[in-house]
């Protein structure tokens, strides 16, 4: 297991196929496979098949979500949005 501060899959985390992950992202399987090949998303290798934990998709989306200007200003000045 990696110990570099990455979040591990939760115990009851559902493992999605590449096609299911692509459907959830609204993209093609090729995009998900590229994320895996570039190691930009966590995945589980079960022999040859690859599965993506739901929490990995949630983390990927959360890390790349750009806050609105209002949210950014509130965070910067310590005020509620």
C-alpha cells in the first residue's frame, strides 16, 4: 500500500468498471483509461481487469472543482458566502 498521504478506498466503497466510471463522468472509456495510464486517478488492479473505487471518482471531481468568485472571496476574507 502507498503511504504518501493518499486516501484509501473505503471499506464499503463500490468498485466500478471503466465503462461505469466513464458513464458517471459523462465521458468515454478512453478518457478513464488515460487517467489510469497516467496515474491521475486511484484504481484497483484485479489481475488484468481494472476497477475504480467510487471514492476515487469523488476525490478526482472534488480536487478539480473550481470555486465561484463568491466562494473564493469568502474563503480569502473569512466570511460566509
